[in-house]
C-alpha cells in the first residue's frame, strides 16, 4: 500500500474558520522561485521535474527528464529530500529506489489516466491467465502493478529491453496498448497487450495534424509512441520524450509538428531557439493535449511542499521490495 503521510508540522497548515482570510504565514512569498531555492538549500533537497510540467516548474528544477532519465537520477541522487514534480507513479518510483529518503509530491491528486486504467487486482488476474509469460510493464503504472511484473520499461528503452528477453518465452505488455503495438513492430516480438491508453496521446486530431502539415510542408512530424497508429503513420520520427528533444536538436529541419504533451516544447525552444515548434490540437479542436494531472503541480504547491515537507510518499517495505526488483532489472539492462 502506498499513501501520503500527514504534514509533519500541523501548525503550519493555517487552520482557520471557513470564509476567513488566510493567515500571513500561509501567504506565498512574492518571489516564489527565490523562496523555493532557499527552501531547497535548507532541506538539502533536489527537485526533479518531468518534461510535461509547466514552464515555470521546469525553470526551477535541478533536473528535467523523461521517465528513464528521472528514474536514473532518483537512483543516484545524494540529496536528503526528493521533490518530484511529475505524477504519482513517478514519485512512487523515486521512493522505491530511495527508501531512506523523504520523497515529496506537490499535489497528491497528480495521478495518471494510464496507471488508473490498470488496477493491480485486474493486472494480477491478467497475469494469472498467462502464467508462462514474462510480464513487462511500462513504468506508467502503480507500485502494486510493478510489484507483479518481471521487468519495467520506459518508452526510451522498451524496444531494446524486449529484444533482450528469451526468444522462447511469450511476453505480456502493459498498460499502454499503443506503445505495446509500436514495441511489437520495432522488436519483432509478439506481445499480449493490456488494453490501456494515455488520455493525452489519444486526444490528438488527425485532421488538425494534416492541416498543420499542409501549412508547414517542410516541418518534421515528431511523435511519441503512445499515440495511435494512424498518427504514427504520419510521423517522420517516433521516440520517447527525450528522444524527440534530441531529434529536434540534431535534425536539419527548421520546424517541427510535435505529437506529445506540449510541456516538452519549452525545452525544445530553449535548446534550439532558432527553430519553430507547433503543437497539435485535440479532436474537439481545443488544446486538450496538456496533461491535466501533470499541470496540477504549480510553483506555489512546490513551495508549500518544501515548506511543510508534505505530502510525503510512504510505502510498506514488502511492496517496495517487490516493486524494486523489476525496476533494478530495467536499470541494469539499460546500461
């Protein structure tokens, strides 16, 4: 079981009567980045942020990366406190790798539609139906699902890891079926797929993408493999978030249409400011491809999190150890 610990100093919560103004101690400072930097120093903390976070959070983070990069950073940090600006399963992974450190998540409601679509009990039943299969789980899942897996992967290393598995063993892959189909095609291995998907990556409009391609005929289309196949068929390059960033840096193209959560565009524009980047609207015409869970974290919540040292990710040791084994196997095979 994974849960959040209560704030360590309840007196800092500013309890007050309904409708009354906040007490002074609860008001955020005028210069949030400076206040966060000072608290980070005092707490001996490191701030890890995913590429899908708001620009302001990316700008104050110590390290920005995709799931694999952040897992490696969490495993190697010597900080006493890890503040994970991402979603819940990412903070869980940091705690699995760092049982002796304090792991904080600015907003506990920052979940994941993909992780939610794969309940641990249902995944256990799925495994039981295929007892001879190797269970490979995408890192976008709960600690309980990780604990019932043989190997964890990310979109950066999934193809390579699947290729390393014994050829005579069938493979289960979950919880993202779109990523699974792409891994299957790239690796040449047949996979039995869990029927899940990311609400962000299935929301892109093919019509809007085609319109952007007509408007920008020299633009290169970059796509995350969690996208649906009909969109991947229109892409010039497919890869994890970090690989899309590297492609934007290395490609001779001067403009890009990007099929993934638009938070990555901030880093793309910082890395190659002379190139143009276009995000693809959702199927209803709105920019609904921003992950609502990722965007729950804000600078103010990050400041409060460091100030109050809560919410904290706490995990029972038996679960942590079971979830640790497939993550360590991933890290070992990814070196």
